[in-house]
């Protein structure tokens, strides 16, 4: 991409840019078709709430630049004073030393290096769910398995009973509607209510953990924050919110999308079945090929010139994850799902200072589920059209009608193994 | 005390540069590099944060 000079940047409002209607039914039905038509014209397009970047290299530049500030959502004070205030104080909106301090606390609690120890447990949970659906008439892999898995996995890790993860999940899914701009006008009240309920719940958790310390993620986070004199109660609330809000909804959507990609790419699926070591490549390519999210939102705090474009103070600039993850400038054959890539560059977890702190846990949870499927799905093929969630979830399937044949679970060293096997 | 950066794993998030400004800088290839002559023992807090904050688990602190 030619590097335009910043000598003579044109105000973005004066530019004749193509329009990405990211709330339209066409975009929901055929996002990639819409994106590719626009990409041929420009790396920057107008969109419903601001401007949207389609180029991977330029998106990465934005992620590295201090001139574009990450925001949690694009709510204005006129739309909701409460949500606007929360957005300002969220972890996503922080920068500099405050951000470093908050990330340190979250990562202390998440201990990415401990994740490997949790993996057998994740695998066992997924296997249990497969055992259950094997007994059901016409089971649905997404509705009956994938939908329950993140709550069962993340509940114990977070320190939340499974029953309560269902409610947290509902609130988080509603709050994440904020990413779906077209929905603002009608759903903002619902989002605000979900946010308030989540906040009440988290305040009670904080209060409880202070009296009865625990070693799960929320317990560790609350203890670490309380031990740090620089961290206020309000920041602690935002930290717990950031972790809980991201941990269930996103894992479910990304796993459902990855499974769908595997169903539609039999060559990749066959390769994985014969070589389970490909699981890392499947997870990474799944994250790239179908990101569980639509865009990453930024605000320009001061007028800035960027590659020949002047963005006035306050402009909202979005990075479209679908577009950048399939940018031919960043990756060969971008619309193919391939396991033989050296790398699958993507911005699904964001990049840089605000990149997802839960990425290690999410990758592990998806990998264990995919491994269980590779071992136990004898065959699958589509048997109807899936229902889909909102674009904020990347349009992840809520159901995935399949003709599905499952193998019984391998019992390992279980002495009954030979009796149980059917082959 | 030694800070080891796996440059294969480093993706250039630069979290460590922010967390350990006395020890790490971004190299010309946009990946993290140890600052010449910097000693992690002089900034042990920074060294620990750099290890902890790396999203790619590319940094290890060898005590």
C-alpha cells in the first residue's frame, strides 16, 4: 500500500468515500461480498457511526498509535449518560500507567502459564457434553454442546456456579449488543438494564470474596487489587466486568464459528482427524477466518492526520475484523480455510496495549473442544440452515443442523474400554 | 537474573516496552529487544511485569 504523506491530508468529511452499511441485511447475509466490493475502492469507508478501516497493515498501525483511543462502545452521553460514563471508566478506555497497572492485575489473576493445567478438565467437560447429546434424538452440536461448554469451563475458573454463568452470559450478550450499532436506538434501554444487573452481581461478588477469599480468577483478582494501594473500588469493578463480560459469550461464538468452518472444509477436517497436532493451526485459522466480533472501536481525541486523511477530534474510527483478517495484503488466498499457513495473522483478539488478556484461556478452551470433536465425530454434514446470533458476535451460529455420527468416548485405561467400544 | 525474549513468539504488542522501559525497546523489525547493557537485576519489578504482561508468553525471567 503506498504510504501517502501527511503533508496535505484531506478532511475525511470532504472525501468521497464508499459507504459500508454495517447494519444492513445485505451485510448480515454476505459480509465478505460487501467488504470485498468496497475494498477494491478504498481502505477507508464511511459506516453508520463513523469511518471503518478495511486494511490489515493500516489497522495494525492504528492499534499501535496513541492518536486513536480504544473505546468500549460508541454510546454518546445523549443516548445514555450511564453507559457513556461506564465506557469512559472501563478498562478498554484506559491508557498509560493506569492501563499497565490494570492489565497487570488481570494477568496476575489469569496466570496464562497455569492454563495448560486446566486443559484436561476442559476436555473432560466437552466429552461429558458429547456423551449427553449422544443420547438425544437429533442433537444440535451448537445448541446442546457449544452453548453450555464455556459456562461449564469458565464457571469454575472464574469462581461462579454454572447456574449463575447462564445469567452472566445473558447480560454479557446483551451488553455486547453495543457492538451492533444498528441496534442502538431500540435496545439501549435493555443494554443499560443488563449492565446495571451485571454490576450489582459483581459488587456482591467483590463483597463476598473480601469476606471469604478464594483462589479462582475473581478471588485472585479481588485480592490482588485490594493489595495494590493504587487501585480504587471503581477500578476493581471495571476489572471484574472486563473479565466476566468477555469470558463466556466470546468463547461460545468463536467455537461455534470454528466448528462451522471445519464442517464446510472437509479437507482441513480430515487432515485434523489424522493429525491432532494440527489443532493449533485450526484454532488460529478459525480465529482469522471467522472472528467472533464485528469491529474494534476507537475515538480520535485530537485531530489527526493518517495516511493522507485528516480525522477531526471526536471522530469514531472502527477496525472491521472480518475485513482485516482477510486482507490479501496480509495473507495469501485469504478466503480459504487452510492449515498449512506459516501464520494466520488476525486482529480477532485485538492487538497491542488492549489485546485480549484472556486469549490464552480462550485458545485452550477452543483447542480442547476441537480435539474432542476430531476424535469423536465419525461424520458430519450440513442438514439445514443455522440460526445466527447478532453481528456483534460475528454472526456466530446459535444452532447448526447436522447429520452427525459420534463415536463413543475413549475410556483410556478404563478396564471396560474393550466392552464399550463398538468398532 | 536474565530476561529472555523469544523473538519467534514476539508479535510486537509492545506491552513489555511499556512495562519495562529501562529494559526493553522495540527493534527495527517492530519486535521487542533488550536494551544494550540493561540489567534486569537493576529493575526487577519491570522485569517481572514484562514477563507477566506479554500476551504471547514470549518473555521469560530466568532468576
